[in-house]
């Protein structure tokens, strides 16, 4: 059998075109619209032709970040597109559609709300074969498929919002950007924070890739995960490179002092690993967190068995996207609540926590 020979990419030119923004493309940035219509176009080339004024929207000069509206006319100049081997086609699998149906908390003609389980990634990464974004292919109709609106860490369970078309995705994106979406998370943290209700306001920046040294010394390999999940966020100072402000309100719902507390948390910003980093910053990391949580040797150093977490608990991340409240793009209010994941439910039962208790975080400010 002869070996396959790689061929150098060839280029093809397109004529001048005037294209219309479709309904499900409204709200897209210009660069994303071009990427959707012309996947082989280099974004650096797009930026160049925008600067030169060759791309026009309704006759006006634009930049790559311009957001589009339905029925706008886009002048597309001649483009040189590289002809490359077609990527592997992601095939819809019936079992994915069934799994998504089992996760569904709410659905209408415009959006879908899932109860994402622990351990299932939202998007793909190196070595990641199964994830929500790929599973959504099973719900595609023609060339239209549902769109992720926000993300959760792989080991965070709970409410995940999906738009059924680009128009709704754009509307929901604006709702999130304008902070009209109210998110409530539940967590089991090690120790009991003081005060019982508080505000965490910190600057966070990406730190070094965190492979714990014990695993490195033992030659253990870490499971594949999305690249952004491998970054640990660190507390930074205003003005530090990459530092972004983050703000979270928290309140104790119940506690098993001095071991742990059930926290309700309300993030007002959406930074990577925000709640996990904030819990660590107040000295009460989320139980089961492999990056921000206590290590077994920390318990030894503390030399206080009464503060050690019970061995009966599953050492999985105890963080739940409990509730999402936001204006529905078509009117009214969307208010969806997710149940505890199985391992968190077992922990709640172990400590005798009652999920029917009033949640004090509901009275926290929205700004």
C-alpha cells in the first residue's frame, strides 16, 4: 500500500459579492460572520481588508468587531481562500439526543436549559471526545444547530443555557454582558467562613499550569481536559498583566462546624474559576476541588481531626450551578433550578442539610 502524500494547500479566488445577513446571523460580530461564511479565510487577512475599507456594511466602513443586524448588505471583496482537506464531519448520534433529552430542565422554541452532569465537558479540548457542544450536533436541523451561550467547568454540575438559533444566542449574549442574568451556585466548602455573609472583590489573573507535585513525582498522568481548565487563577493586583476584577456575594445556608459549610454564591462577574478561586481566597476552598482545595497533607499540618472532612464523602468537586434567572428574549422571565448532583445529594444527606431551606443569597445586591 502506498503512503499518502500531503499536498500543499492551493488557493482559490472569489468574485466581489453582496451578501445579506440572515435572521440567525443577527448579532454576530463581523469576524464571526466571515468565519461562518468563509471558513478558509484567515482572520489576519480579514482585518487587513477591513482597514482598507474593502468590506462594507450597508455601504459603510466597518471593523472586525462590528455587530451585524438582520437584512444588512455586506460587500465582500475578492477573497483568496486556501483549499485544504475537509475536516472530519461530526456525525449526529441518536444516543446524544437521548442523553440531552434526559438532561433537559426547560425547553421552548427558542432555547434549551440543561442540567449538566458532573464530569461532562461543555466544549472539547485535547483528548476530549465527548462534550456538550459536540452532542448538540444531534439537534441540528439542516445547517442550523443550537449554540452554547455560556460555559461551566467540566466538574461543575447544574444549569447550562443553550440557544436554538443565532438570533437568540445574540440576544442572550447581550443579556449576560449587561448583567441582567442572575446566577446562584451552591457549594460545600471546607471550614466555616467569617462573616457568615460577605462580598469577595478581587483581581484575578491566570497563573501557571497547575499539575500537583505529588502526581508529578509519582509519574501520574493527568486526565485530558480543555486547555482553559488547566489554568489556575491567582489573586492579582489592579494593573497587573491580565488582571480582571471579579465580584461574588456569598452566604452560609447551613453548616456542620467546624468542618464545613453549605454556601450559596452569587457571582456578578464571570471570570474563569471565579467561585473556586474566591472560596480559596477566603480560606474555605470548595470540597473536592483538585486545584484550589486542601490536600490531604494540609489536614496533617492543621493537626485538628475535628476539622477534617469525613472519609465517607466522595472527593468530587461540590459545586452546583443551582439557579439561573434572566429576561427571556421573547418576553417574560426565565427562572430555572437544577437539583443537586448525585454526589452532592449524598453529602447533603450525610450532614442533614435541608434543600428546602430559605436561601439568604436571594437578598444579595445585583451590583
